[in-house]
C-alpha cells in the first residue's frame, strides 16, 4: 500500500518525487542537507551552477499557482536548465486532449523532467507511470494527495530554527481534509521523528480515521496548541462556506484563527508557519502573520533552495548530471 | 437437438439436494430422469470425471455495453465471456445507450442475443424514462416485451416520492424492483471508500452511510407499497444489518453482493491503480466479514459478477477521473471457489448462490437439474489453474485487479437449453 516502488531507482535513489510516503529518514535528511548548500548560495552574487546545463524541464501546471510555479522556475534556472512553463488549465486539455496525449506530445520534444501540478489526486503518479523511462516527474501538488516539495521546504525551515526534529510537538491547523500539503507534512514530520503531530480542526475538515495517519486530533485551539513548538496554519478556501463545511469566516476565525491570545498557549519560542497565500483575518491575524514568531517569508525563500536540491538529486541519480 | 451424456461427474444440484457422483442425460434441450441412462444413446459424451456438474450460473448483473458503448464490449463478445464463465442466464442492467426504456430497445437486444447464439439475456427495464429519475417508464410495455424486472441502475431518483410511486406502479404489474442503494448527496464526487486508504491518499470518499441510508429508505417504502425489492450489490456491514432486520420482520426482500466485494478491501488496493476503481467501493475488513457471514447465513441471498467491461481509455487517467467497474465474469468461478477453500461457504452453498437463489429471486424455471428442466448446465474443473492473460481472456474489457494472476477453477463445458455454448479448448478431447 505505498507509492514507494515507482519513485526510487533500483539503488534506492530518487527517480521521481511524488510523495513523502515510502521515503526513508536518511533520504529526507539528505534532501535537507543538500538544500542547505543551495540556501547558502542564494545569498551570493552569482546564483547559478551548471549542474543541469542542457537539460529541459517542463513546468506542467494543470491548475493555477504563482508561488510554487515561480520557485520551480527559479530553481531550474539557477541550475542552468532550460525551463518552460505550460499552463494547461487554459490550453489543450480544454479541447479534449487527454492527459496521456499531452504527455506524449511533450515527450516527443526530448524533455528530461516534468514538474506537475494537477487538480486530481494521483495525477503525478499516473504521469510518472506512463512517461518514457528517461523522464523524471516532480509532484508540485496533486489534488488532495500530496505536495512533497512544499513539505520538504517546511521541514527545512523547521530545522533551520529548531536544529532538530526529536522532541518537537507540531500542530497543523485548518482544512486537513482537502489539504495535500498537510498529508505530505504529516508523513515528513513522522518520518523525521518529531515527538507528536497534532491536527486541529472542526470534524468537517478532518479526514475519516485521521489517527491512522499518525496524528492526534483536536477540535479546540487552546487545547491543541498547548505546549507546541511549531504551528502550521493552512489556507482556508472560501468555497468551504458554500458547501456546509463551515458556517462563516468570522466563526471560523473565532474558533480556529491564530491570534496572539491563542499563541500564548504554545511554547514561548513557538514558530508560526503557513504555506501561503494567507487569508488575513480568516485563519491568521495580521499581528501574528507579521509578528516575531512568523517565519512565513523565510519559507518562501527556502522554497527555491529545496527545489534545487530535489531536482539536482534526481538528475544525478539518473546518471545524467553534467 | 443433440442427445448429450455427461458422465462420471460430481453432480451438485442445491435445489434437489444432490451431491453425488453420477451421470446426466440431456435430450430435446431438457434434463432427463436420472434413472434413464440404460437405453440412452447419446450423440455426444462429456467425460466429467474429477469435475463438478452443476446448474448453469444465473448472473443478476452483467453489463454487455451494447447498445451504445460497443468500444467497451458487445453482446457477442460479452456473451462469449459469459458462456466461458459458466453463466447461462444473465440480467442486463438498463443503463445502455439508449437505455432500456422502450420495447424497441428490448427487441434490439433480444435480436442481437439470438444472433450471438445466447438467448438467455434478461433485460432489466428502466424504472424511469431515460433513467432521468422523474417520470415513470412504460413498465407494463417493458414487461410485455420481455423485461424481467425494473431498475434505475446507478442513476438517482429525483426524490422519495418518485421511488414510492415507482414501487406502487411496479408492484401493480407484479414487477420486481432491482435497487442499488446510493444516497447521492452523500456519495457525490467520491471514488473510494471513506476510510484510512482514501484519507491517506487524498481520494474523495464515499461513506457506508450513503448506501445504508438509501437502503433503509427503500426498505421502508417496500413495506409501505408492498413492492418486491431486490437490493443489488451491497457493500457494507450496515446494509447487512438492515437487511437482516427487515427479513426478521418478514419483508419480501432479497439481496446480492458482487463477487469481488467478498474478496477485496481498501487494504488490497494498489494506490491510484484504476483497476480497483469500483462502485460501490472496496470497503473495510469488517465489511467484508459481514458480507461473507451474511452469505453463509442467508441474509444475503445471491452473488453476482457485477461485470462491467471497459475500454483501455476509460481506465487511463488520474484515479478519480477513470470510470468505475471491474470486468468480472471470467474470474467469477475461481473467486467463488476461493470462498469454499477459505471455508466461508460449502460448495453446494456457493453454487446455490449463483443458481437456485437467483432463479428464485427472478422467478426463472432454471437453476436446477430436475428432470424436465431446461438443460442449462455448467461443468467445471475445480483444480485447474489458469492465468488471467490475453490468451485465456474473452471479455473485451481487461479491467480486473486479477490481471496477470493465476487462479484455480475453470469451466470446461457450458450448456444452454441443451446446446453446448462453450467448450474449453483443452477439453476438446473429452
């Protein structure tokens, strides 16, 4: 019951990056270590390395995104790859071209890597399974399934501030049910060995049998935040109000919005994270988002380094490093 | 018509409680008296030593995909698969295109069935016009033209009042209602059982309650209207409990379960493998246990294949985007025998769930080997193993989780109305 076999080479190296599931602590740690060397580089005058020179990467976005797409583009460019972004949401699939036809056509252009975002769970996995053998796939978010690069940049940020995972208590707050980010974060945090992962949300926004995912569930913010080292807030989609998941934004903010008052229940050195884009006054108060505990912008900066690390590890494990 | 002798087989005929080695004589399309072997001069002898001889299987739900979806299968291709599966009577759900809501479509199907040399296709008429769930179909005309029952297949009814009226009207014409329990407001958008697997892989879930709530409503209305109801393809513990209660209070209701639901659970699913995309979805271990027990104690009456062949494209895509359904005819017997090997059912019980029981539900004169009965017979080798691959597969749909696996139990001969409609190539010499 894992996606592990397809994303690793026979030597256990990264072939694709589709999900955190099935990846070892050692491999995740290696991603974080590699990211660190790229993070150091971002501060330098010349930000480019020739590692992926001559490689062609296609950003295949079947769903809109600004931040993720941009950081992938930057990461590819800094590794000297040729990178093209295609917003398929508005192109050929609208004309009835199937997912597989799109992939076949792009393959014919001698592509080395696809970075895929899609609205359906399992889409990146499907593409990895059906693409030509020399092509690698990075999942940039598929439906409600996984967003593993986001999870890794969050892990990187946590390690940057906390220097360790052992003994940490982490709370993820908000729409866990629909969140691919949360699913990947939960798997990464547990693999890296934090003490406790908590999810805090009303039952309408929690998946069935959530404890089997390796978390403890809370429906009360103050209780759930008590003594935690890290708080990860999730974005609340406005359409949740229309389909009876929640009564109103204001009631949600009252119960589950992160305010300075609620923050006091966490440890004094708690760090506050958010994968963005944030809804001020819905899931998080501006004073917290911009306050001393917030590392939200640092997460964005780290996004480039972590994505560079993952791309370079994939290309080097396929034996194609320049 | 040929005179056929099936000799030395292990005859299992649940209705007549026969379970013994013996010979079966067939002439004029019917079963002859058992004692008649002396003086019987057959045109064809089938040596059934080491094999089981039983009534041909009656399948409550087989999608043939014709008319309308012939890229997935045709009456010719799927009846060949049915014959190879030992199935001699099958019910065709009404969701063809056009759907079975006029006698003309019934005529077309009957005509194609005759041409395919497989006359025992029993079309199920649409309960509502175009299956749209709002206006009643011409059920009397459908019955006159040969529909065995009425159903709305997987399509929703506008509201409970339509279901009530449809039940009242169907029962006025003594028509059986075949009902698939699904509360659409609870299952909409779902593609997997709402459980640990769906949570983990971020797949939109379908809770058991979507089925058991619709089932409870249907049972209440059956009580109110006196309509005879058969519940098709139940999948969960709570449905079993509801049917058990209804039967305890004397309700005129029967139920079946799809063969794969008795074997696979969400735990068995390979992530994002569309071969496992099926409705109702593969449930939990506890549900499977309840379904198996229910079959053993008679709460659930019958097993169906719920055969739904698909073309390759229908199963090629991101999991939620693929079409649900399993091509299940040809794995029916080996999976049935697995239930006996796992001691869920005795062999006569297993065979009854595909013969005597569905015949009773449908009011058909087949499903047993009594003298004078139509000679619908299945002969199978319970020990023969075979691999689910291109060489052995007849259905146009290759969408099965068992593809590539080696299964045990294989039909060698199928007789329909005294004619041999299938003989396994390896059994040519017999």
